[in-house]
C-alpha cells in the first residue's frame, strides 16, 4: 500500500463527518429529526428521553463546520500515524529532514 496523503485523507474524513452532520441538520430542518431519533432509540431498546429543538441555521452551520474541522484533523493525524507505522514495518528511514519536523 502506498503512502497516504495527510491532506487528502483529512479532506475525505472531514467531508464525511461534515456530510453526516449536514444530513442531520437537514432532517431537523425538515421536521424529521425527532422521528429518526425515536426510531434509532427504539431499535437499540432505549426509551427516548431526548427531544430535538427547533432548527436554527447558525447552530447547524456551527455543527457542520466544527464537525468538518475535527474530521480533517483526525483524518490527517490518522494518515500521518499510518505512514509512520508503515515506514517502520518496511524498514524505511523516517528521520526528519530539518529541525522543525523533529518535534512533529
């Protein structure tokens, strides 16, 4: 397997996490949030005690933005870790090129 691009991996994971939360925001905006939540609770044998609040566009934008940023960071870190572990398994020298990358 080839080396993973930290940027591309971060963008893909960030887009996935942001997309899932965008879908949830659209469900809440359409009034389907509570029935979907109730269905998932029912499916897992949980009595629903949480209620969705009315849709607010600023809150939805915050949810999607923060989720995307967290997804990008987690995806980038996972790709970086994967590349480091892969290099060690293959016996590739991963010494830093300059001082700044020594601490990373």
